[in-house]
C-alpha cells in the first residue's frame, strides 16, 4: 500500500516523461494485482478456519455444559440449603456461569434442566444416581466414617481441624491415650474429598486414612415349634383336648386380668 502511494505521487509530477509515467503505471498495476491476490488468499484462509473455530467453540460449549450439569446435580445444591456447601465449589460454579454466558449458553436453563443444548439440540441426561430438582434422591449407603491411624495424641486437634474444612462433621472421636480416631462426616462426597487429602504432620509420618465400615446386622431367624407328641399319637382326640386346654387357659388369663382391673377400681 505504501509503494502504491509513492507511485501515485511520482505519476502526478508534471515534469515526468511519458516513458517513465508508463513504467510507473505498469508497476502500479502489478502492485494492485498482488494486493488483490493476497487479499483473496487471506479471505480463503479465513473461510477455511471458520469450521475449525466453530467446532472448537461447540466443544467448549459442550464441556462447560457438562461441568454445569455435574455441579447442578450435587445434592447440596438442591432445596436451597447451602449451609454445607464448600465455598470453592460455589466459586467454581459462578466462574462456569460466566464462561457459559460468553459461549452463548444460558446457565439458568442448564441448572434448571431446560431445553436441549448444543448443535442440533439434545436432551439433558443424568447418570445413574443423579436426580433433578424436586425428584427422588438415590440413597448412598456407603460409609462416611474415616479411621485415622498413626497420629500422636498431641496432634489430634490438628487432624480434626484439617478434616473439618472439607465439610460438615457429625463427630470426631479421639482418645488421649490412643494414636487413632474416627471422624464421621455427614455426606459421603465430603468425606471422599477429605480422604484423598490427608494432612502432612512432621510428628506423624505414619498417619494413614481408611474407611470404617459398620458390621452388618445378624439376620433374625424365626423357628417354628414342633407339634406335641400327644397330638401325633392321639390324632384328633389330642387336637380336641388341646383345644379345650387353650380355652381354659384363655379364660383363666381373662379372670386374672378382670380381677386386676377390679382391684384397681377399688
């Protein structure tokens, strides 16, 4: 472009000879053709990049969509109770909302289970164990108790404070004379976060976490009494006698209850 301006200035000189003027015109036309050719190539390259950029944007949208869906399916986001929600998760959700809006995704529709999203549209699915707002929740029966071993009594409080930052703790039982204890979390997912991040304590190099599973309750076995030997021998007569005995016994019990009732009234 700068060379074209210089050529135009030279061709405007009234003292310029016809030969030089013609030569400058040819150079000007050559430069103009080169500029047009370069512009055409640039436009073609931009057109080729558009599908790739569009595909990358769609992938980014889908990724953000999945992350929003995952966060929205956590039990602690439901019901409006944010007391036990980790602050880091809340900040992560807000950051994802901003990114989603920049990519043209409506975060409100994602969090409320709105219409299909993405190219061509698709329904919002949930994996096994997930649930929507107001729906039935799947029960997680896995233990939420972590057994801590290898911690000196002097460091019990340090371990408690470390674990409590991961969620709501129902109880933390440590004995002053033992090097182990049990920490009981309210939610399994909070216990899992704590489980994978044990504290680093110089005085407790052997500190270790393990899941504490409650022993299963023994099944109750019901047994039926064997029929009386007299019934087996006497047959129907035994049944009749047995029936009479039951009536008398029942009557005697009734009399005792009635007597007791009268005595109470007196």
